[in-house]
C-alpha cells in the first residue's frame, strides 16, 4: 500500500507515525509545500508547546459530540511518552518537561525518520481524483496512492504554511464547507483605546451577542491601540467568529475581586479621586475620565466597561480558524463519505476549541483516529 499525507504539520506528522506503527510494510510519503516541517508547533504555546490538557471539557469545542467521539481514547501522555517526550502540567495545561517546542518537533521528526517515513519538501498538493484508485497531482509529479490523508490545516497564520489551499480543493470537489473565520486572535473595537495601549488588567470578560450573554471568562486583558488582546480575548474572538452575523458587545469588569457593594461603600466614604487612585491603574482612570461625562457613569463602567466589536485582527494574528469541512462529510474514522480512501484530519475539519491545548489535542487525536 502507498499512503500520501498532505502537510507535515501537527496532524500530518502524527498521522504518518501512527500509520507506520500500525502498517510497517506500507510506504508512507508526506508532502509539505514549505521547506520545513512543523512550523506551527515551533511557535505553539509561546515556544513551549501546550500539547494537551488533562481536563478537556468537550463542551468548549464548537461540535462537542463529534470532538468527543474522536478524542475519547486518545491519551497525550501515552503518545508523547512513546516518542520520548515526557510531559508535565501547569494547572491543567500539558507541556513537554523540556518546556521547549523544539523538542516536540525533533521527537516527531526522529520517530518519523526511524520508521522510514519519507517527507518531500517544497511539494504542494494541486488536486486529486478518486475513481478506482486515488490519482494525485502535486506541484512536482503525478502519483497513484491507496490512501490520501489531508492534513493541510486552514488559514490561520498563513506564514506558517496553512494557506487554505487544501480547503479550496475540497470546495471544488463539492464538500460542504463553513467559510473559515479567524479565531483565537486579538480584536478591534469601535472605541479607541490608544491612551491605554499596552496596559494589562485582570478582568472578568462578558460577551453579549445580539443582546444575550453567551460567555463569561476571567483573565488578563491587554489593551491595544484600537482594541483588546490576551488569552481571554482570543477565546472571546473565537466565539464571535462562530456567529459572524450577530452584533457583539464585550463588557469588562475591571475589578472582579471587589463587589458592587464594597465599591459603593468605599466611594461614599472617600473623595472620587481617592477612590480612583485606590482601585485603578492611573492610565485606565484617565481613559475612563475621557470617555464618561460624569462620575456616576464612570463608576458604573468599572464593573461593566462596554466595547463594541468591530473586527478581528485577521488570519495573520489568528491561532486557529473557525470553520472548515463540515464533520458530516466524514465517517467515524474521518474518512470522506464522498471520496473513498480520502481522510480529512486536523484543523481542516470544522472543529475548534479555546486556548489551553484544545486545538493540538484535536489535531493529534484526529490523526491517530484516522490511522488506527
Ligand atoms: C502562534 C500559534 C500558537 C499556537 N499555540 C497552540 C498551543 O499552545 N496549543 C494548542 O493546542 N494549539 C496551539 N495552536 C494551534 C495549533 O498549532 C493548530 O491548531 C494545529 O497546528 C493544527 O494542526 P494541523 O495539522 O491541522 O495544521 P498545521 O499545523 O497548520 O499544518 C498544516 C501543514 O500543511 C501544509 N500545507 C498546507 N497546504 C498544503 C498543500 N496544498 N500542499 C502541501 N502542504 C500543505 C502547511 O505548510 C503545514 O505544514 C497555535 C497556533 C498558532 C498559530
């Protein structure tokens, strides 16, 4: 048997390794249009690679039932240990003990090499057709293969390789697709935030979509010149991208550790300027003074500072794409229902999760499921 895997990224490399472990006599070729593999792995988790999560909450994926069906049974500890990467937890987030994404990349390549997997760089999938056999056209040659695994990712951070080209091919083949939107990225707000650019605050962030509260999360928010950033904002951006037609407002509780009651009492027993000094970063206090006409309005904004969503920072700043091939297009082993012998894995499928190891978990688990 000859197996072709498109994309030497997170899911493609794990699929190649797992396939070869289960079918050692088959020939496995990975094509990668860049000159290097695993570019996204190298930058993941700020260079530390948050490769898993010990307490995955499936409800945080956009399609919990499907994600659960594929991920159940996958054990990141077991898989990474089998390629000499021991893991440790920071809270529930799993990292390699080395705290280095380079070691994850090296271990995947070493295992691939040991098992005789061939990787061809600078070779791009152009198209394929499925009749009695799978005929593949790449930028370098024509191939006939028995199984084709598509692991080309979607459109986030295109400099790292995922340019949406595989999705375009599947779109031409008639697959049902949800048009990708940037997820896990900073966002622009209609309100200017230039004077607090660079300020970080711990805030309780609420997302209200078409007037309905849909998400609340505590975390660090980083103000940008024209908007908001930080992990909690990345997660919020993904939820916005899942509902692109709705109107979204973001509210920040700037003092999540203090109750309304406590703040009211403090304010009543102090001058307003003393109250602001006691609780707020002076830059934030000045920003609020500029934004609100009177002290009562300013005071109310502290536990619910409103921002109107404008747009995301785009795919260049996005860690995961929202959308992709509809999961109804694949069976429980991720084989296409339209084109026998073709498998679709990783981000290419319409599954996304929040920050915290959810997206690499999906990429690795789907790779393993498709190659059992
Ligand atoms: C900055 C950043 C940090 C991140 N940090 C984390 C983290 O810590 N934890 C986490 O869980 N997730 C993280 N993610 C998300 C995670 O990296 C992705 O979800 C995951 O890499 C997706 O895996 P994939 O195999 O589907 O796609 P990719 O890893 O994007 O791999 C796709 C590969 O296919 C190649 N390719 C594309 N088209 C073609 C073609 N036509 N022909 C040949 N090759 C092609 C690409 O060059 C690429 O190598 C992060 C993402 C970014 C951008």
